């Protein structure tokens, strides 16, 4: 009974925190939400509940560089090009815990929200790996598409450039065809007082 009550309270707290975060544009990635749900459902003395930094509003100089260290962490306007022609755009969030969330301009029915992970591979260079479900316009799940990005932050920390290619897998995990051609990426940091367009 106590476990059931704790889990019910945990679910209510998780839903409340998620709604607040979404309203303020600070929605954590699904991986973060899963970790938070696990902590709420199974609290222990050895692992106290710690709210994700995105929900507390606490930031560091690394997250919002003005004149200090440069970081990829933050919100970005991303443009995707194939052979010089823009084919996609989106808003991408990179979080301090190594998670990534992007919402692009493709039709929502085809899955325009993707989560992923990132890691720093050099002084200003990062790799991003994000899998996505691929649906047809009727909502039928077709494939899993994995985006592989390598991006380099400019020395001021306000823009980045990079490349991306895709691998497509059927639902049994078998690769379907060769990787895509390489796409070119550009990113522009979005700040509280900046125009995201």
C-alpha cells in the first residue's frame, strides 16, 4: 500500500513537473524523464531525488557563455542543407547531461520530435547520435532512422557548422540500404532576448 501510494504521488509529481517544464520551454528529454520517474517510483536513502538542472532554473557560465568558456549546451536554430539547398530546419536543445532534443519542421505525423545523445570529442567539436521513428503520413511505423552528426562550435560559442548522415533500419534492426548522402548543418544559438529566426 505504501509503495502504491508513493508511486501514485511520484506519477502526479512527475506529471506536474513535466507540465511546468513544458510551459516554460524547458522540457527535459525523455531519457531524463525516465530517470526522474525511476527515482520517484523507487526512492532510496542512498540516492536522494535530485531535480534536473533544467527544472531548477540554476545555470552556470558554461551553459550560457557570454565572455567565458564556450559550450554547446543551450537552444539552437538548426538548418540542414543537401548540396547547397536547404531541406530542413529545427530547434535543437542540448542539455548538460549529454541528452539532446530536436523538433524539426517535417510533418508531425512523420515524427518531427527526436531525442538523442551528444558528447564532446575535441575542444570545440561534438558528436550527436539520435535515433528516430519514421512513420508514413497515415501514422504507420516504417523504420528507425539514426542521425549521426559531427559539429564544430565557433570560437565565440554562438554558431556551429557540421555534417550529418542517416542510417535506416527496419523494425527488426536490419540496415536498409546504404547510409544517406552527407548533409551540411549550420546552427545559431538562441538566447532569451534573441530572435530565433
